[in-house]
């Protein structure tokens, strides 16, 4: 059996203020990328639950203040090319 590794390229970020954004995976810390990519997600994360939030670097849009800032988000990672 051959198992291909799918490199995660993009993610859907669900922020605590109920906004949803699509962006690059590298906005997360490497540790959070590894943990998130190992989970099998079958539905939208529960945004009311206090567990599972990670800190995401956000550099654009209404969340930007004076440069990059970090915001709590729940993440659904999307695959790209096989590695």
C-alpha cells in the first residue's frame, strides 16, 4: 500500500467574531499546522466550544491594526499537491 502525503496549502479560518476567511496555511505556527493536519474533520468546528482555538497571524482586512496581529481561530486545512 502506498500512502501519499498531501501538503496542506490553504485553510478556512473561523474567527471568534464569527467571521470566516480563506488564507494560507503558513499563517499558523508549524506546531499548529502539524496538529491540525493530523485530524479528520467531517463538519464545521463548533465555534461556541472553548476548546480547539489556535493563534493565527492575520495581516489584512478589518482585523489588521498596526502590522500583523494574532487572533484566535479554529481552522480547516485544505490540501494541495501531493508531496
